[in-house]
C-alpha cells in the first residue's frame, strides 16, 4: 500500500487492502476529498499480472465512462461562467446539430441521455470514432431513435462527442483533451507516448456485462462491430480523444474534478451554487432504453436511488466499464474516486466501489 489516509479513514485502507489480498483487485487507487482537503489518497497492488510493478498513486488507468462525469463537470463550469445554459438548444451552439428533428433538443437533454442519440443503428466504419469531425457530422445528421425528452437511453460513445463539441464551441475551439491539459496531469483524454508510460494495462473481466433483454438500440450501443473503435492499435485508440470512454486517470485527479460538484471549487475552477444545483437536479427518472436499470439522470451524472453507490440520496456520480467509479455528495462537500485495473462485469454498483464508499461514510458519520 502507498499514499496517505487521515486517521478516521483507516477503514478505507482496510477495505482496499482486503480486496487486493482476496484477489478482487490487482491494483487500484482510491481518493477522497472533503471541502478541498484530501483525506484519502491511496494506492495498492500491482500494474501487471506477474506482480512486478507496483500500482502507485501516480499510476493511471482507463476509466471508461467515469470520464462522462468529467465532461459534465466542464459543462457545469461553462454554465457557471455564462458561456451556455442547460436549457438552451444544442443547435444554438452547434447549428449543424439542428437537422433531422433535433432543433429543439436542449443541452440538459443530451447530457441526461434523453436526446435519442444513444448509438448509430446504421452501419459505420468502426474507425469513425477516431475521427472527431466525421463522428460529429454523423451525429448531427442522424434522426433521434425515440422522441426526445420521453425516455433516457444511455449513449456509451456518442455522449462524449456531443458534450465535447458543445465544450469546444464555447471554449475557443479547444477540445476536451486540450482543456484537461491546462488543468491537471492526472486526467488525460488523448494520451501521448510519454503519458502512456504511466498507464497500467487492464485485466479484462471473465464474463460480459449483463445487458438485460436486448433490443436494437442496445445492440447498436454495445454489440455491433461499429459500437466502439476496432481495427486500430491500442496506441491509436489511446491517442484519440473519445471523452466518454477512453480517458485515463488516477483517483486523485478524478476526486479533484468531482469537488466541483461537491464543493464548487477544484483544479483552479469554480462552479456557482446555481450552476451546481442545475447540474445535479433530476432531469428524468425511469427505465433506461440501453442500460438494464431504472435510473435517475441529472445533467451528465447518475443520482443515487439507493442501489447505485451505497451512499446517501444526496450523492451523484458515474461508473465506468470494469468498475471505476466517481461520486460527489454536495451535502457533505465530499468527493470520491476509485480506479482499478482489474475489471469486473458490473455496469453500476460494483461491489468493490460500494464497499469503499460505505467505509468512507462510516468515517464521516
């Protein structure tokens, strides 16, 4: 084990240590911040199956959809700065988006997966995801897969391009990756070769996630040859900017980002109380068309429903494929992040993250 833990949070260290000893984790980082102070910044285990390279607090791993919360935090800051609002239409910022019946879709609707743009149902070149302009053009041209605003349907890949293009247009043409480079070295979207030396390889889960009863939208989102990039090298994939699914981070960097939701400041950025309240309020609640769960969506993050994080109902956050997790509790000014390199098949409520979060709340209760 490496890093530090404030005295009352020793239970978090114990939970992480036990999960590594039991083989549930290979290597992982865990971080907790409360009102700007870091109370946990831990690493344990190994980067490799041979257990020769220690997993340190500086080690990065791909966090997949936990990066969606980073995008949501950047949008919240832009709202706070008056660059956009959650209720304005996406087409007012990105005119091409207004095609094919999408002219009235709002920023809040795309962030809460209500826009009907979860996936490409028509065949695409799987390499399209490495071409930002081509992917955005394809999203702008597509028709919604259901009436916008009537249901949520999780967009594993498309979310990042829509949120990222909104951010690019209100931030002087800067991509998500460029914006991150100005803020931190611990959350990266689009890795250089030198940055890749900090990244631990992933150990894939032994079984696929349970998607529930399949429908055409789920198949397009997860199971088609073009549902994710393929036919490219890992280096090409890691170097591309795919904000919804290929950010690399450690827990420290993600916990700092989640402080923007929890406390209103982090990484030199500020989010107003008004923007934060708009960001975490419920936008839609019900059975998701893609994920096999009933979910409460805020603007880019999931709200606690009693079965998501193992936290109080004031919590919000996101999971990433394989088990990474970010969470913020605005009522306590608390943020949490967990970044493992051994993946599990859980889409939400990974037992490793839940156990750590429960240890955190035992310390603050």
